[in-house]
C-alpha cells in the first residue's frame, strides 16, 4: 500500500496516493554529484579556445561572460566565432543570463570573443 497525501486546491481537498517505492524522503531529485567552477580568459580575439584544456567530465556547463567584459563572447564547438562582422555559436554580452550547455566533457566546449582578454566564468556539474 502506498502513502496518502491530502492536497487542498481552492475549496476542494484531493487525496493522492503514491505507489509503494515511489516516495523517497530526502532524495535530491538529480544525479549531479560534483560541482567545479572556474574562469577562462581569451588569449586571442577571433580564435576559438577550449573552456578547459584538460578532460573534465560534466553533464552540464553553466557559462557566463564576466561582468567587466566590453565586447561579445560566443560559446559553441571548435568552430565558434565572434568577430566584428561574423558570429557562430551562442553570443553573450555582459548582463546576459548564463548559458546552460548539456555536455559530456568540458573540453568539448569552446568560446571566442571580439576582444582579447575577454573572460567567461563557468560551473561544471558532473
């Protein structure tokens, strides 16, 4: 027999029953077990650069341009591009919401920018 819960919706009460084994008190609800954070600065404007030069297993990467950046940062694969006249990937500027990228390894994500010394910050969830 499962567990019963009473839920009130407006003036009505509804009884819910969960099947045995589906109620897990204290369960987090996701399979993320590691969190790694960092920041990477672009060496050369217009040249794609890896977010991580070493293999780092991750399920998701949350990427944001640093708040002091003065140009465009683009995030994508190895062909990502951000110049004054062209762009490929997802372009981010200071103040944009962070970009969440599903991945298997942080080293497969690249970034580029319209200016040298542009920086992105990230959180890798593994």
